[in-house]
């Protein structure tokens, strides 16, 4: 086979060529130059970041014949360097722990440790995927690993160091390899395509680097695929087709619609994406990434993407955080959903449902009519009165109507500097200027106590499930209303006297009164008798 894949062709042969692992290279180079060679090294990191490559370079450094002693830069010309490179050196044993997990294999290795090297300065044992060894194998290795002969160096490589016994870890010099950043990967790919003389688009290389998720080997493998897919060239559209990447313009439009409360348009964008047969979990990943970039733009203002700047300018920061948490929570549960598309649709529906500017999915108004960032929704007097009708009552014979407030409490905030009863809390709560989400969430909680700066509420709620931004907003509004710094404490239990329950009770009483008035009306009864009619269920509504 004349062609050599890029991942092998551009595999580093010395420390200078290693990409993105400067901290590991520096540690190993210093240990060699200072003659502080450790008995065992543990290289930990995800796949394709250079664990095996660095181990082989280290082996060449220790046994290079150019200087008669360990060197930081192997010559790559002597017989030792050449043999280690192709895996034929007698004193460099590379073991795949995934296929040789038994204790007998380890005992055979230990028996040969005592013999001095015949062709080099060190006997070097590279055990790849060392976490796959059995516990018996680890136990057999312990004593030798703690006190090995001077001529022996162990190099362990693993993608999962947590599975290695602590007794082994304590005997090793652990070096953690990092995932390589997208910028470094992209620069590496640019140099390779330049060396290979492959026509390319920089945006396409950036997309490949991003899809590699920090793995150099994955990036080079994708680069090989892209060159083959593009018949010797690399362009953005071909790479998108290869990777199954969705044009972000659809996603930007979808999130713009969600922010504006335009459900119909949001699902129209989703339908356009669905025609491309995408991986729906990848779409959700992209949405999370977009929301993350929007949040950064709102704080730092350094984004160079026009769409991100536009989204950041129209969304409230707190609402952005809420959307992010909804998306992350949906992604964490994505694997248990039987239908990936439905899982994404439910995520969008939740985003729209918690949007204070939401519109009916079937009746969409002009987006220009929607209020912009940081502008609160104005509450009309009729809505305010409707809210105040939901006042709580004591479990007594006192009529509910007596507790209904006839006017807003904006002018009487000072009355509630200290809350003693749930009736006072309900009145104060209903007079607060809360977002629709906060109002719906905390309206189901019952007042327990108010002691200095601490208000305790009770209900079926877990504090960990409440978004931090929503909790802080609620505490700030309580503090502003009561003119005192307030902290909210939650208790588990049933809530019978919450503002929402009282509002429901009031509404039920009004509904019952309306039905009774109609059914007991003599004129109505006469009409139904003459025409053999009946009152349709749900047709009677109380007047506001």
C-alpha cells in the first residue's frame, strides 16, 4: 500500500512536534535533562491526544545511541530510534492490556524484568489501556512497580485513570494530557494541507477541528475523509455534507423565534431542519452552544458572529439562562426518550411555555409588536384586580369575598415590613411585580414564617430544581417590596393556603354562583321546558 494515512504520516517523532501538550513535554524533557528519570510514568487522557506517541518518543529519548545517555531530542537515525519507531526494539516492549489482561501474562513480564538490557540503556515496558488489567494482574505488578531494577522504566497509558487502583497510582508519576483546543487543531490542519498541497477553505478546516472534539487523531482522520469526499480538495459545503452538520442559520432563526415567543415560526424552522435527516441530539448540542455564546456576548461583548450579537440584543439575560438550563436538562434526558425528534420538540415547547412574551402557537402576531429586552410586561388594572381576587383566607367561616382586595397595594408596601400570617403574605405576594414564570412557580407555595430576613415557604418543591436566576429574581423582588434583604427558605409539605389555591377557590365559587344563577332563573327554566332544551356543559362563565 503506497498511501499512508495522515494520522500515521504526521505522527510526531520528537517532543517538538507534539501538538497541544506543552506541559507534558516540558515535564518529561526536564526529568531527562536533570537525570531525574522516574521508575513509572502514567499518561492519562482521552483518545487521540498523544499518549502512545509521547510514550514512544520517551522510549527513543532513553535509548537513543547518539550520545550514549538519555537525550531530550532523539536523533531518529540510529538503530535504536529506527527499531522503536517500527516496534522491533528488543528492550522496548509494547503491551495491549485490553487483550492481555490475565495474571499469567503479567507474571511472565515480571520474570523478565530482572535481566539487564542487551541493546540499550533501559528496558522499557509500555502498557497501553492499563486500566483494562485485572485486579490480580495489578496486585502481581505492585511489588515490582514499587522497587523495580534501575534499568527498568514502566510507561502506562490510559483513557480512564479512575479505574486504576490507588496503590498503583501512588507509585507512578501521573501526567494528564489535555484535549487540544480548536484553534491549535485548526492551525495544525492548515500546516498539513499546505504541506500536502490540498486546495481548501479555512472555514471547512475550522469545522473539522471543531468536530474532532480535541482529538488530534480524529482531526486527521476527518481530514483524510474530507479530502476523499471532496475529490482532492476541501470546501465548506462538502465538509458539512460529510459531517451531517446543520446550517446554523436554521438554528439562529429557530432561537430568534423562541425568544420572540413565535411558536409557529420556531416549529417551521424545525421542520426545515428535519428534512435534512439530522441527528437531533446534535441539534440540541448546537442550541446549547448558541445560548452559551449569547450569554458570553452579553457579559463580554466580544463575539464576532452577527447572529449571536443580534440574539444577545433581544433576549433578557435571565431568560437566556433559563433557556440554557432547559436545553441542558433536555439533553441529559435525551437518551431515555423513545423518539429523538419528539424530545427536541418538547424542549422547544418548554422554552416557549416559560417565555413571558409567548404567543399562541396557532395565532402568531407580528414580531414587531413584541416588547424588547429588559422591558417588563405592563399589568393592566383589570389583570391586577383579577390577581388580587385570589387572596388567601383562613380556615374559618369567614367569607372568601371579604378578603378580596379591591385595589392594588402599591401604595401600602410599608404595611408589610413584617409578615405574620399567610393572609398578609398572600396580599404582599399578589402585589409584587413578578415575571410570569416566578409567579407560577412560587404561587403554589404556602407561607410558613417570616423571621427577620428569612421567609419560609412550604410546598412540593426541591430547591435544587429552581433555576438560580429565578430564585435570585424572586428574592430581589421580595426585598424591594418589604424594604429588607430577604432570603427564601423551602420546606417540603402540602400547601393548602397558597395564593394559587385561594385564587382557584375564588374562581370555583364564582363559577358555582354563575351556574346557580342561570339554572335557578325562572325565565331560563321556562325556555328550557318549552323547547325541551338543556344547558351545554362548560357554556356558563362568570362575569369578571
